């Protein structure tokens, strides 16, 4: 390795082709770190039928997660992979989950004297309904495990102040840095041509949702908003990009509300193709209140899409009211009113669109990676200083 360049091991339960905020964030971080000359190896769960284009990605044997479709879960033993890990002689480990793969990264780091940094991506207690046990018990166990895990690493990174406050409320005492996930540079796409390819008539205006179709995404409020907005503006349509366990329930919800002919469930779209939908849409709408950071909101804004999002979690943190979009209460009536205000006023929409493009210029993946490298440097310096002290003065 060149002087000053690091050997980094990343551990995550989620990585492409699993498509979520964690996998997109990791992809951007790995790319930027490698562009800067650092060596990065990813350890993650195997995905049936998927062949990695990246030779520096190692996958643990896994089985399908029984309660969440298309999310594989790594299972032991992990001894065979341990030999590959040891050959890497890593300077630092960066985990992106407190669960199985992240726990392996923590234990291997501790046993090999390698400092461990971890990113807290998700408000995990909001997903307790996926486990078929009493929800209060699961949320308690998640909180206890979160406290244990993140107090066991050297430094925690989290993408928003909302998740920072959650960690502090749950007595995580380790140093925490807020580093927003960066959005990739938008592709150069011809909006008119993309809309033609997608079969969108010129008179239709698209409200776009991108994300998992899951109960915790608060999609009932999204559909109720759409039902009210459609009554006023017949040109509006709602398109949803993504898949998930709530798909059939959402389709039934659209039928019951009488809006099934104006809601388009696109389904799963490969990450590289999602940009076409951002380019074709007119407004980004987001109802989830469980996000640590709304990466999809930022991605949409790189294409000049104003956003109207429900307040809560970190998804609305990048929205500046009246500048690049609007934040609304968790109320379909107020949600619909703001959507109609934006879509019914061409000059307001144009101003918000300009503001959206401008507001995300400081959230690039390059800037994210520089922030992460700053944390690595702090941790490595601190570790070096602690190891140089007499043993009686070392941190317990």
C-alpha cells in the first residue's frame, strides 16, 4: 500500500443486489474510498444466483430471511472466511449493521487488535413487527443490543441528527459523528425521451415514491393523500418504485380508495435504472417516519424534484420549507394541500425545483467519504496513542 493509504474491511448484512439505503450508501462509500487510493474489501451475505463483479467482495453462506423477502441472512460457521479476512491485514474495520455480519466484524476486530467503526443506518426498533414475537419484547431486546453493540466500537457514524439523538437517548456513550449519506452525481438524461419511453402522456404529472413497499413506510397516509389530490387535479398520477411484503395490501388499499387506475406500482427496479424515474417525475412524495435519513429524497433532488414529505425521523432533514419542498404533519389532508399547492403553481414549482438542485450540492458521495476518512483518522490516532500508554492507563 502507498504511504497514508488504508486497508479497510467493510461488514454489512445488506449489499447490492439488495436495494435499500444501506446498500446504496455502501456502494457510494466504497467507490469513493477506492478512487482515493484506499483498498476496500466488503464482507456480506451471499445472495442466491448473484455473481459479484467485484473480486474484493466476499460473501458468507446465507439463507433467505423467513420474514422479509429477498433479504438473505448469513449463518455460521464462519471459519472458512476467517482465513481470507486474516490475509487482508486490515488497518480498520467499518461495520454497517449491529447484527450477524456486523457482529462478526466486531469480534474479528477485537480478536485481531483492529479498531472498529460502525455506521448506525436504521431505527431498528421500528421494524419489530417483522419478528413473530410480542412487539414490546422485541423493541426492548433491540434497544439493549443496540446499546451493547455501539458502546463496543471505537466510533459511531450516523447520517442524521434524529438518529444521533436516538443513540444518545439509548445511552450510547461512544463518540458519534453525523455524516449525511451523499447522493451520486445525476445521470445526463433527456426528460422528454425518458417520459416517452415510460409511456407517460405529456399532460400527466407524476408524483413519485421510491422505497420499500412495507408497513413501516406509512403508505396508508400516502394513498389517502393521493385520493384527495386526485379529486382536485385529474392530471396527477402516483408511481411507486420498489417492492416489499406490503405490496398486495397496498394494491388493495388503492382499489378500496377508488384510485387504482391512477396509481402505478412499478415494482423492483435495479439501482442503475431508478434515475430514469427521477428524471421523468414532477414531484417526490414521501410518507415514511422511520428513516434515519431519506437518501431517496436527496437522490430525487439531484434531478430537480421538489419534495413533500411527512415529518419524522431523518427523511425530512434535508427539506427546507418553501425552498426545496415542504414538510407536513402525518396527516393526509395537509399532505394533499401542500402537493396541490406545489403542483398548482408553476412559478412555485420552478423555484422549488431550482432550490432542490442547489440544496444537494453539499451532499455528494465524495464529501461523505471525506467525512468518513476523517473519522478513521481520529480512531487510528486515538488507538495508537492508547497503545503507547503504560498498560495501567489504557482505556478499559
